[in-house]
């Protein structure tokens, strides 16, 4: 690790350069990508397109923030895509004017469906969290189970059909603007800000790193490891609940097949952002950049008219490349 | 000796009674590729509503193929073991489905195809709709609306699926009739509304003010494009947009004048296949009971069950028929 005073005082040694690239490589990669795209496409840097990229990143961004909490403890949450669908459809059924899909009395005032969406997520997360932390079932297995169960519940709840005709108030969270900024982008910014503050400025945040770094040591130093582990799954699924509502508000209809494979993009954002899958190491700012890289890449390749199949190949290369950097950081220096 | 003969006659008579009772109630299995999306749900519900199922002549079992060719093949094996009288098959994959058909054929069970195709000449009959026709119809509607000149985009289904291939073929046929129309973009959104929405948002940025028409190969994707157009602050009605399938949200958007949908009649595909399944299970001693034959009349004649292929006509959703169609979705 290179301290700031050292870097300012003289030219970098080769070793320091390498350390810098490892530490800030992700920001660098993002800048390079942005420059390439601005040069190769005249529309990339227009305000309208920047707003588009942020909008298209917002849902994955919200999921990736939650995923960062889980991965920092050394866990994983595979269920977020299904929780997106479940929370999306349950909340929508309280916010629809369609007589066939509505819960009795719907549409309710917008706070009710919004609260219900978060609650559905939190409930899923509480169950996963309880099983992972208290019953010590591996997170991979637990959340894989939740992935299947939440998808099934989504299909049962909606009878496999979408919930259409959502109220304008509910749709605002997905389609509204504040001072020209899309509402989902603002929601992501607020969530990101809170997450950054929690992870860097609170005791709870430090405990998350401690549990991920060495759970045994954390326990002996008096940290309630079970509670911390429980909490991160509640956060992740709660945020998935919010993401689910953003998605249905954006598409205008809650779809039972929504969110399939969203967990993979969320994990990709976290990993590209430099958070170690073994836990304890990583930064929430990296996750945000990781999510932006995925969003910018998809957007840029769409603008250039390149088939989405190439986007998948590039994303794959990015994920593996980022982890290679991560490995070098752990074992190299 | 006489007593023994009598006993034998009595015994065969006793055995014969339950045997005829069993043949009276037909066991028919339906194997749709998956039940997660609206179209196949309407299809399955239509099977349950078939007169022969409702009056108890047919005992129907629906197997969810879970979008997996292997799962479907296993379901064929279990239907053979359980001695089903006929099978209605909607394969997920055009080639992989042939194995299942072979299995049933070897066991002497007739298989009726419905909705999606399978590369097998062992099907007793097939009831579906020709996707090249719908692809042509929807593109024609878009092109007519923009006056056969200007720019369009095509949002495709998953590349390689039979519906995507055939609908694209139809799209291209219509486009060939309008040489002044330029296809600005042409990409897959995998039948998904959310994916199409993203794609359209980016295309509107890349070609500001230049896109006049959107050819969505299904309703979901056309609906995604509509949301993107709205979000970008454009007037949806200044675009010519079309989709295929006639899903409920598509009907609603058609009613609002935002798009045109081409209805694929899941009910006719399902009930037509059921009539043929019963026809083959009873070795030709059967008259069709579903009212779909009367509905389409000479556009899809029963022909005493002799045809190998039954083409269910497509119906463009218009202001005149949209309310009646929506009423069937309650």
C-alpha cells in the first residue's frame, strides 16, 4: 500500500505503480472506457445519454450495494433476482387499477405498496439471514433455495400473470424526475450514500469487515457475528425489494419473469469493483464504479449497434480480469 | 366341460366390462414447454375448457416442461409408462423434441404437435400458426402506417428460436416491398420487456428523431419500446409500433392506440390439438367438439381429421374486436 505523502514526494517506483494500478485500476478502467466511448460515438456524452446510463444502472446499482454488504461478510446472495420479482409483483398488486390483478381495495395510497415491497424483501432476507447465521447453513445453499422459492411464490401470487395498470404515483419512483434527474438515480444515490456512511463511519460497518476478515477473531473480540450476518441478508433482500419496485414502476407492469439472472450482474458489479469474494476486503465506491462500468459498456455497445452477445463476452472478461487483480493484491504484494 | 366353458364365458364377460369402461375415459397428456408466461397459461386453460375434458370423457394431465428439453423427454417416458392414449406436445426445442416423439411413436401413442414445431415426421398432426405470416403482417402494418418510407428498428426474439427465425423472415418479406425504408437497428431483446426498454432507450439516443417505426417480434418487447419512448418524452402515437401474440397488456396498449398487436389464438391451437388427440386415440371414430372449428369455418376446415397440418389464422387486434378479446381475459 502506498501512502499519499510518499506518492507526492517523488516519482513512483515500479512496485508502487503496480500497487496504484491494483488499488485504483477500476477507476482507471472506467475512465478509459468512458473516453473510448465518447470518442467513438457522438451521442455518448450527451446529457440525455448520461441520464440514460445512470437510469439503466440504477436497479443493478441498488442490488449491488446490498450484495456488497453480504460479500464483505464472506457470504453471497443468489436470491436477489427472485426477490426483485416477488416484491415487484406483491407491491404492484396494491398499486394497480386493474380489477383482476388487484388486492381488495387497491389502489392504496402509494406509501402502502412501497412499504409492502420493502417488507416483502426484508421478510425474505430475514429468513435467509436466520438460516445462514443461526443455523449456519452455507449462504450459497440458503440463497439458492430462496432463489427458487421466491420465484415460485411470485408465480403463485400472481397466478403467473403480470400485474398491469400501476398508478401514476407508484410509477413515479421509476419514471419521475427531480430537477431533470431520473427518480431511480436519486434513489440509488441516497442508498449509496447511506451505505457508504454505514460501512465507513459506523461501528456496524467496521464489524461487517471484521466478520468477513476473520469471523473467529471477531467473535472472540466480542462482536455478535450471528447478528451481523443476519443483518446483511436483511439489507440485501430489502434493497432487492426496492429494486423490484423500481423495475415494475419502470416497465409499467410487474412481470413474474422479471429479474431473472439479476443476481449475476449484481455480483459482477461487486467483483469488478474490487471486493473480495472471500470477505473482509472491498469498498462500496468500487461497487458503484463496477455497476457503472457494466451499464456504460452495455449502453455504449448498443449505441454502436453491436450485438448484445459481445456485451456478454466483454462482461465475462471484465469479471475475470477484475478478480485476477484482486488475487494479485491479496497474494502478490 | 360345459361348466368350465360357462365359467370362461362369464370370466371374459366380467373382464370385458371394466375394459370397455377404461377405453371410454381417455387419458390424454399435454406437454407444454413451460407454464411461466401468459401465452402458455391461456393455452393450458383452454385445454381444461375443452368440452370433452369438462364432461369427463377425457382425463387431462398437463406437464410443465420447465423450458428444458430434457425434462420434456423424461415426461414422454413417464407418459408412455403410464399408457396415455394420446399426447399433445409443445416442444421447447425444434430438434431435441424429436426424441420424445419417437419414444411415444414406438409405444404406439399418437402425438399431436401444437404451437411450436418439432423436426419429426412421426407427428400425427400439428395445430399451430405460421410465424412467417404474423411477421409479415406486423411489419406490413408498421410500414403502411409510415407510408412505406422512413426508418424502422426491429426488436427480435432469442436468435435461433423457430418463432424468431420465421417472424424475421416475414418481417424481411414486408420490408422488401418498401425499398425506401431503412432498418436502423436490429437486435434481440430475448422476448423481454425490460431488455427491449433498455435497447430502445439507447436507440432513441443514437438516432434522435429518426425512428418512425418499431417492429417488435412479440408484444412484450413492443411494450418495452413504448415505455422507452414515453420515458424519453416522445409522443408514442407519432410512432408506428407493432407486436405479436395478443397478450393482455398488448391488448390494453392496442386499445389505447399505442400499438397494433397480432393475436395468436392459443385457445384454437390448444382445443384444435385436443380434438385431434381424441380423434387419433379413438382411431378416427370422433367428431370434433370444440367450437373453434365453427369459428374459423373455411379458414381452418376440420377435413375429417385427415390433414397433417392445421394453420390457425392470425387476427389483427383492432378497435372493433379489442373489447371482446379483453373480456375473455378476465
